[in-house]
């Protein structure tokens, strides 16, 4: 068997035995079901075990599924995922330079709408403003979503905001700790950054060709894992919640929340989501400085409008901004 056939058989066998965890399925039954040799079943079971699946064998040659590893495998993400199109096509990797880079290449050749790219690690994960996103192996979620929204490019900033909203809602399910959104693309827990979003698009005047939304979530990092330059500002769900988080479960919950809010966005922009966005906002009501293209504007953050722009009350009046680096000005 070639690799493609083996991978397909592996997925089929896994799906068959995990339906009844703890129940032994005779190897003869599996071989007959999938029209292959018993040795093929034994081989793919061994592959699954090497991947991290806990599969028990009995004396008669039967196999029972007991548990799955918390790895970002396509089969694990797809199993039980309750979405209609987001995440229905999954490109899963052990390591890539950047999930956004891979996703952009796939979007250029028209990968299905809602396809996702996930990786256990990134060697050159990208953050906003050319920064590197720290991507510890098998500790975080490094994800990109491919979309083809029929929207004007002026509304594209709203995609980062709605993604942050869906992520904030997902994180809030786990604990009553304070979850906030720092416009335009960060999620904070207890004032520290736990996730970031990078939205990139291919567009022309009046038309979006495709959008790639990159999401990086610090899930099971220890505090000591973070490099010195971000150690004082970054955190992880494990650090804040004081427990190990199942990454696959977290990812599935986020994809469901994202799809729901994305559909609302396509119908009515950010307007149907603004109350929730404002409730989570870290910046509103605070005096901030916003750096954009080498210019700094100081004002009070008063709103996030229907296009996802941050509205500042400045000496020149109310001004909307669709991008920029925002810093809260601390009171002395």
C-alpha cells in the first residue's frame, strides 16, 4: 500500500473502533469491512499507537480504542466538529514556517471556503507589524482559516475583530477569569496576552479575492516557556486556569463560535456583534496613543464602529482608525 492508501485505511479503522470505546473489534471483522488483509489492519493499528492513540489488543486479536492524543491531527479535529463549512477541509502539519503562508498558497489555488491550516509548531510564525509569533511545539494552537467573503475591502478590519470576539467567547467558557479584547487583534486574560490574530487578504478596489485569518493561542505553555522579551506581557490558558487544556476541544469550540459570528458578519457586518465586542473591550474609555505609519495620535477610545475601526476622541474630533499600534497611557 502507498502512503495515501495507508492514511485512508488508518482513518477508516480509527473511525470504526472509536465508535464504541473499550469494545474489542476482531481483526477479521475489520479486514473484511475494509476489504484488506489482516496484516494491513495490524500495521495501521501500530501506526495509530505510534501517533499516540491508546489502543488495547486482546488475546484473540481484537482491538479496542481507549483514548486519543491531544495532537492537532486532521482526524481528531474532524471527529465531532459541529460546523457546516469551517474546518471541513483540514490541512494539518507537524511544523511549517507559517500557517498563514501555507494558507495563502492554498487560497491561490482555490482551496475550499472555510479550509483550515493547523500546525504543532511554526518556525517563522507571523504576528502583526512584522513581528514573530512565538510558537512552542505541541503547546499552542497555530491556525489559519481560508475564506472568500463577498465584502468590500473596507469591511475587512471587522474580520479580525469578530475573530477575537469568537475567541474571547470560547475562552470565557473555561473559567470566570477576566477575558478582554485589545483592538484590533489580541485576546487578554487577566491583562496578559493569550492570543493574537493576523488577517491578510488579496483584494482589489471594491472586491476581496480571499482572506486568510491567522490565529495563535497560547494554550499549555508554562510561564518559563516564554522568551524574556514577552515574558512580562504574555500568558497561557494553562498558567491562568491552572490546568491542562485539551487543545483539540478548544479548537473545535472556537471554530463553532467563529462560524456562527462569521455568518452574522456576512449578513449585517459588525452591527449584530457590537454589544458583545464592546463588553469585552480592553481599550474603551481609556486614553491611548495610536501609532500609524510613523504618526502618533493621542485620544480617548470611545467606540468600535461597524467596520471594525477604533474611534478615538481627539482634539480634532472623533476619528476612526482601521489599523495601528495602540498603547494605553497610564495615569500618574
